[in-house]
C-alpha cells in the first residue's frame, strides 16, 4: 500500500489520488479571531471587464495577529470584450509543463493563475477535466469530490461535479468502455484499483509525448486511428509518436488489450462516442458546448456560506499559499483568487480561505492547486506583457500543467490615456530610462513597444537632460517631464531626491560575516520624506571604508585583508547624506575540510524505508568533498537523510556562525544541522529553508538565536523533506558538503566613560573625576544647551570632521555617525534624519552643537540640575 501512495502524491498541496488509503490525521488546531477582517488596499484595471484587487486579511492565530496578502481578479462575465479560458503547458500540450507567466505570455493572456492538481511523479497532466477554447482536452477522473469550474456557451459560470462516459465500437459491432481521454494513472476510490488495469484510454495530440502512462503496472497495447480508420496496432508495445491532429492513439491493457486483438484490425473503421456528464443525474448541462472547464479539488463556498469539504483536506493542512476560483450570486462575476504564504504574508488555512472568499463576494467556488504552485500574473496597465504579482511560497515560479487565463477580445479602440513610466523616485545624476505607454478605451495598450525610444522627450534644461529616452536629473525636487509621439503628448511630475528630500538611508546588508577574499553585495536603500523607498544606483554612492583593506565597486564589497582590526565600518554617502554599517570582525576556523581536516562521517535515514549514503568525491576543482545521496520515494510522513559526524569532537570556543559550502541540487528540500550543546540539549539549526540552487554556494547559519551552552558538538548535517507540501520537492537527490567553518565574531569597541559633569557658562569639566577645561563654556540658546563639538573627541573619545564647503560637522564614535550642518536644525544619525530644536552655531570660531540630541543619539543619558545648572552625562 505504501508503494501505491508514493506514486500518487499530487502537486503542491500533497493531494493523493489514493486518499481512501491515507490515514485521516486531524488538522492542527488554529485559534483564529472570531471575525477576521479583509481590507482592499489597491486595485488596477487590467482590461475591459477585468480588474485586479489587492487585499490584506488580518486575523489572530495563537494569540498573535497575522496578516496575509491576497489578490483577486474580478472578471465581468457580461462584458463582450473579455473571456476566461484554460492555458495549457507549452504549445497548448500536456506533459510540457510551464510557469503561469510563461503560459500567459505565450497565449497573450492579460492575466492568469495556476490551475488543476496533478501527479508530480507522472507526466504532467491535470487530475480533472479540461475544456480549452471549446475543445475537450481531458476528461474527469472516476474519483469522488473533485469539483470543476466551467462556463456555458452563454458565459454562465458552473461549479459542479462531473463524470465521464465513453465507448469504443469496433467494425464488428463489439464495444468496450473508454476509461478517459488524456489521463495519467491513478487509483480508484474506494477500492484502490489501478485506473489502467484492464482499461482503454484515448490520447490526442494534446498529449505532448509518445510515452502514455507507462508506470510499469500494465503492459500497453496501442492503436493508431486517423480519420476514423485504424492505421496501426502495436501489440504489447507503444507507438513511438505523438497522436496526429486528425486522429488519436488508444492505450489498452489486460482485458482491453484482449478486446483489441479480438475485434480490431488495421484498415477497419472505428467509432468512439463519449460525453462529459454531471455526476448528479438530475442535472443537465450542455457540456459539448461549454466554452471552458478546469478541474480543481474540494468545493469551498456554496450559496455564500462555507461548504462542507467534498474531499478530505488534511493533506491541504496548515497555512499555505492558496489558489481558488468562484462566481458571484448573480452569476455575472468570476473571482480568481490567490493568497500568499511568503515573507510577512502568512497564508490561509482552508477554513480561512472559505471566509476570505465569502468576504470578497464569492457565492460558489472551489479550491485550485496551491502551495508552491500558487502563481498569479497580470499585465500592468499600458504594458504588453504580464508580470508576476504575488510572492511564491518557494521563491521560484513552478512549472505547472495548466492555468486559468484572462483574455481581451476587444478591437483596437480610441486612445484613452498616455502614461510616462519611471521609477517611483529618481536620484541626482542617475541615468534613468523612461518609457512611454498608453492604453485605449478598452484598457489595452496602444503604443508599440518601440515607442519609448521613438518618443520625443522634453524637460526644463535646469532640471536635467535627455539622451533619447534616458533622463539624467540634475536638480532635486519635483520635475516636469513631457513625452510626445504619434499617439499624443503627456506630461508628468517626477520626484528627484537629493539630500534634502531624504528621511533615511541604510546599507541593506545586516548579516554580513566578513571573510578575506570574499565579495558581498551592498545595496543602499533610500527613503524619501514622501515615503518612497528605492535602492540608489551603485554609481551614485561614495564609499569610505574604515578598519580593513577592501574596496567597493559597482555595489560589491571586495575584502582583501582583515588583519589588525576587530571591526570594520562602511560609510555610504549620497549627495552629502551619510549612513554607516559597523561590522564586527572576528575569525574563521575551518573544522571539516576533506583535503585537510575531517571527522568520521556515516549515513543515516528516517523512516526505515528512506535510504541515504555518504562518500568522498572530488569536485570540479579537484577538491575533496562529501556527497550525501538520498532517496525519499518510499515511506510516508516527514523524511530525513543524515550525514552523521563524530559525536565526540567538540567545537572550540563559542562560535556565532557556522558556514559551509554546499553543492545544491535544486530539490527545494531543507538543509539543517543537528547540534548538541554542553547541557545535553539538541538544537535543529536551519541552514537553508530550501535548497533552491544548483552548484556550489557558501551558506551561513546563525547560531546566536538557539541559546546554546558551549562547547557544542555537531551531530549531523541533514536534508529533510517535510510531510507538508512533500510532493513539491524532489524525492531523490545529491548534495555536496565541504569547508564546514565556524566564525567567531569580534566586538565593536566604543570609547567609554562613567560620568561627565559640566556646568552652564563654566569651562571647567570633569570626565571620570579628571578635571579638564573647555575652549568654550556650555551655553543655553532657546532652552537648549550647546557645547563645543571638539569636546566629543577630546574628552569622550571619537572623531570629528569639518567640511568647510558645506559647513558640516561629522562625528564618528563607536558604531555611530552623526552629520550636522551649521545653521540647520536637521541632523543625520546613522542614516536617519532627526530634527533638533536649535541648529549648530559658530561661537568664537568654535562649532557649538546641541548637547541633548547629540548625546542621546550617541547613547548617553543626560541629567539636568536646575538649581546648579549642572549637566551630567552617563
């Protein structure tokens, strides 16, 4: 039985066609708020009759508020200029899976989502039925509870259960039941019989390969039929071709193969009759004239209420990405839905999916494939090609078997609006390519893709310049740009951010662990006062490096030497606006390197049906490395493959990071380490949540969050294939492991003091009890105490720089950098703009700065005694 189940894992939600045999395991209890909220946060017209709406779902799970981002495409089924249809693989063929973006681009859809479930271990065809452009491409399976979505010839939506009936009639009048069209193998429910045993199936040119459901359980006898006449019979063999457009290939086995031998011969005519029918005999549909149909899983919503699930949903458990489709009560609107489980978006349970669908207007709807398959694409207004609009669960766009596409059928209309497309914010002296797009009255693009180059561009000469469509702004603020072409003229205002427009600047590289000879990407992110955020082009950043020998080129830090330092500082400046990243510099110690250092390594696997092995191999550079092979095809539940290391070897010291080189296999399985600490506790450290790369890559695990008691022991490095979403990941694979290294972080040293005493209007000062004399006594201006900036370095430690051209003071102390300008109340502290009550001033040729805002942003506590006018810093 376990062997059968291993073959029928389906798609990203671990759907099993042999669910009758799957133990029913209760879904984890999720404590949700009694009344979650759904808020629409944006919408965009896609084409006439279709709009993309963005929602945020908020709820409480386990006493914690969570949010989930969801997208809904609403399609007006009464609009003559928009239609829904099914997209299929590549070149409209099964077995040739493709991403939703690829299918939408190929078929010129304006939007689309992933569609039906599929057996990931088989050829790549849908479980359910499919009608595309009015043509039947696949029939329903003989399985209970699989709902489908369809549109009648009058564009009326249908969500219902369907079945199939067909017969093959030979020239002598004998007939045999037809099992289905373009179906892969599955197991009947109940009973568990293999679908292709003693059965006959039809395969058309929509099945894109010559191998037709040969899983080794049955021996095929195949029959080629063209124009209703038998052209070839291959007894106990396959016909090595894809079915022709004017015919089909029958695959028969067992009793069906006997029927072929007894009643068919080359040259005879052959008749096939078949029909897709509702499972409820009391219902009647003209399925032959349906415009489209796509299969799914359980019904989710019925009559605007949560429906009883028609399939068990334990395998769809927990919070996952979701895809669904449904329609409104008046049957005039179709809803195409995705919800994301990625990053800060926490996905939905199946129960929450029901609630969400009802809140956005669904009267009746069903669940489509989800999890790692969930993908939604849409064409931005005025653009020609769709783009991915959701965040996928695995970080990649999975190739799937089919999808639901939204298509425009509108003729070319009159121009409605022209658009200048540019980044949300521009920066001084960047070279920014601008594009010029437009759309007509049906919201379809009207300008050719080359129009951006052919357009004439204009801007005030004091604000910047154009070379073709590349704009170089030279003045900060709002700039008016005009584009003209044969389609018309459009003017728009663009924000150009200089120093005075920024509210924040940061180097977005928080987890760098420096190593000599390594390179690191250093994106610098700017936030404007208007709330816009964008990475500044690397060519516009001036870098200063303190504490190590390195260089930054094209946004990449190249470390040459870390000798003689315990921390390094990176200062990034744009238009005089500074930010600083301080990085503790420690040291690395290689612990496991098969060329020089290694410990005894053995393989282990769980459960018992899983196999794993380890061995030493030379990589491409002739370096020895460890290879871990695993085979998860057998067994059930979560599966593990271990490279067990010598448990008696302790790691020196107190490392904060563990780094290793890993040769990835793109399996999407997780990579973890099993670490036992000195108290006997074992921590399961996540190295990478998904092995989504191929080739060698340095990966890092941060050990600081596991509360380890040192010294520690590395018990194993292992690959794990979690039970949830298991079929989304490769069942077999090989990874390489080398250069396991432990990093010991250094400390950032900051000049310290216990207490500083100052008195207003007196030059005497005490630092840790030591008497000093200031060049200028502290003074009070508008209720704020000003002190000479030189005091920061002379008495409290740090570095002060003066820029005479800008009349700017820069203070660097420990991991803080502060920029101040004489006469300006705004100052910059580690990239964040702060406003003081009074600006720095020049008194007796000395720069005086506001004490409280400087000291507090450098981490000091300020105490004021009114009676003595005494100031204490601690």
